[in-house]
């Protein structure tokens, strides 16, 4: 019986490279001089800080450009609120979303069942979803439908077995 897995993973090496490139560009750009703008990567979040909200928005744009160049989906970034920091500066953190949460898994299961494909079933296994079906063509049409739909998280389709 053919199966495939639906996962939501983030390539942390690419994220690290994108954050390093953004930090390097911010340190060299003229419009960021004297604004104490910084971008740092933590375990599962990116911390940004700057002198004003305008500079923070520009910093966010630089980071998103670097993510786009490295083909990292913007859906992995979950921005927090802009907080005032000491010395009249502002800061913001962006959490990296990896894995499929329980409610997203339920939403995906409901979506797959709603497609009405005969013999296609899905089950949650930890932070991934296993989809199985009788026909390979049905599974491929399920993949195409999930690619077209927006679930708010980046989805990858792995481990396709016949």
C-alpha cells in the first residue's frame, strides 16, 4: 500500500547562514549606522533589535530577503510583538516553527478526508502525518491539493513508498 509522510522541517544551517548574512549586511549598510541594529539566532528564535520601529521594519525586511535567497519559507517565522527596550530602543523576536502541531495535524487530516479520495487515509505520528492510500495517483493528487492549500506552515512531502 503506497504511503508518504507530511512533515514541517526547517534547515537550521540555512537559517543560520541567512541570519549571519543579514547581520553582516546590517553592520555594513549606511542607513543602519548608529542605530545599534542587531539580529541574533537563538535555539528556536531570532532576536532583532534597533533604535526605532522603522529601522526594525527595515531589519525584518533584510532578514526576509536573505531567507528568500536561501529558499527558506517565510511561514517558518512567527513574529512576536514589538517591545520597547532600554535606552529608547525596540526589540522583536521571531519564533521558528518546526514540526506539525496537534491542531495543525487535525486540520490536515480533515482536509485530506474532505478531498473525497477513495481509500486515502491519514494518521498523526508525533510531529508528522502519514498518508496512505490504495492508488499512487490518489496520493499524488492529495499532495497537489495540499501544496495548493495554505495551512500557515511550510509542508514537505517525504518518504514516498510504493
